[in-house]
């Protein structure tokens, strides 16, 4: 019997366990190591932060689902991975051995890299359900005593979509509370232009998002490096193309939500041959680590180089569609290796995103995610908000039921047109 362990039970890790169980059957072992027993649907966190969702609506207790599906579960969390011994040391001192490992930890949030940054200091976050609940309490204080708001993403960030979502959702929530007229809003981002998204834009995301910001009276500053946060004030440097400071800004706020840069989690960070200097997992085109070939990786923890040089460091996002394609490829590769064959499956690395604005939104499809692309499409409208709600309900149902059916590809087919995208898929199939 082969033992396959998944490290992490977020979007990629949970789906990974489900797909592995389907592919390997009950004659082989599948287990998950995670810190905690619950799956939380992170895309709903901006709604949680303004009171549109409660914790119980966006969380799933994984214990009964894993038990029903025959998936082992170690919710103690990982202290340290020892890939040379094919062993994970858990936080309680015990260990889990594996024949194959899939790292799906997600990131560690690097708030400590900027003075005064993060929920334990001067700013709010929607990166974690606990952060979002704290942001909701701060939102209530903002409504009671309105003042300037700061939203955006700092240098080195790679996940920009939620920053845009939250700016527009917050705008809608403040309008509903009848206090938007007393809340000046500034969007500060390390991107070289609005709508870059770490992807050099997708379709006309630049024009679409700038238009939305103008309509909602949101001022923006791009190419920014946050120097520090103080009580009620952010010190920000706007960087010119030559790397020098173009202008220094002191931005007042009574409420700030800024997305951080990511790095690899402590359990894997600094392992020679496994990670890059930021702690992200090195992987070949099969999602397989070159130094430890029994180790695969999926999701935000995977090392992907930036698209190109920008005045301020900007990372590349790992969207749900991309992660889903990684999961499917890794499942096929491990199943082939277990059966005595080679690893041949290559993920498509396509991107589809529904960015909700509370009463509308922007959708985009990039195929592949890294340019140049075969599909480079974006659109906006009220339909995106409805689609995001439907996506949330469907995805949480999939996690609760333990099913591994791919969803993002179906969504992309519906948005772009089945014939058009199927033709592109056939042209770009590995």
C-alpha cells in the first residue's frame, strides 16, 4: 500500500485529497495534515468583513467529510517537514510518514516586514476568517464614526483581486449605511497601473477598474512602497520608473485594509532544494520538486517568478482555476507513479476570476495565466455579483459533500462560449 499525504487543507489541499481518494481507491492511503479541523472559504472574507456573511456560513468541519471518504486527518498541524526521511513532524511531537507528499499549505502572511502592519497592529486584513471578523468590528466603528479609509496591497503582494473587491464592497456597504459621503477613500497599490493584478492586466482590466473607481470616487496611487503604518497614518513612497522616490505621501486613515506579501510557511521554509529564498516550493512542469521527486506542490505555496521587472516588486497570483488544474495534474501524475508509470500530466495554468463589487463586478479569463495568451478577456456587470454568490454556494457544497468535480473550467466555458474555449483547449493541450 502507498501512503500519500497532503500538507494543508485549504482550497488546493482539500480538493487534492478528494481527487486522490477517487483516483487511488481504498487500497492506498490518503491523509491530510492541517492546523485545525475546519475549511474556510477565503473568497467570502470581504463579505464577512462588512457583515454580509457569518463565520458558520463559510466554514466546513472537515472531520466528518474526511471520515466518510476514508481520508486520514491530522489537525495538529505541521512543525517541520523532513523530506530526506519522507516524514512530517507534527506540532504535538508525533510524525507522519509518506511515500508521496503534496504540499498545499498556502502562504504565511508577511505582516512583520512593514512596521505597524497587520491585524495585531494598525491595519485590518481579509486574508483569514479571524482577520475578517476583526475587520467587521472595525467596520462597525467606522460606520459609527466615519473618516478616511485606505485599501490596497503592499510591495511584494501577489493577490490583488481581493483588494479591489474589498474597496468596492466597502464602498457599497458604506453607501447602504448612509455614511459614504463622510468617508474619503484611497486605494494604494504596488502595481504599476490599476488592473495589472500581477498579470500585466487581463483584457481591459485597467480601463474597467479605473472607471469603477472614478464612478465611486476612490482616489488611487500606483507604484507605491509602504514604509510604515502609524496610528491613523500611512507613510507611502511613490516610486518612479528609475527606482527613485517620485513623491512621498502621508495618508490619514481611521480604517485601513492592506493585503500583505506572502512567503512560505515555517514548516517548509529554508529547506535546501525544496524552496526558493522566500520559502515557496520549487516545482517542474509536472508540479514535482526536482530535489525530492516524491514531493509535489499545488496552490499559493508554489514558486512562480514575477512576469517582469516593475518599479515596485509585484508577485504573480495563483487563482482558483490555476490551482484546480495543478490538483488534477498532480493527481494524474501520482496515480501514474503508483501504477509504475511516469509523471506526464502538465497543468494548464489558466486563470478565471469573479471579482465581486457588492452590486456588480468584473470577470476575467486568461488562458494561459502568464502572457502571451490565447484568451485575454474581461467584462463587467451586475451578473458578476450573482455569479459570485452562486460560485460560493456551489463550492461550499462541493467541500461539504466531498466531491472533486472540477468547477472553474465549466465556469469558463459558460462565460466565454463552449465552442470557442474548447477549440483553444484542444490547441493548447499538453
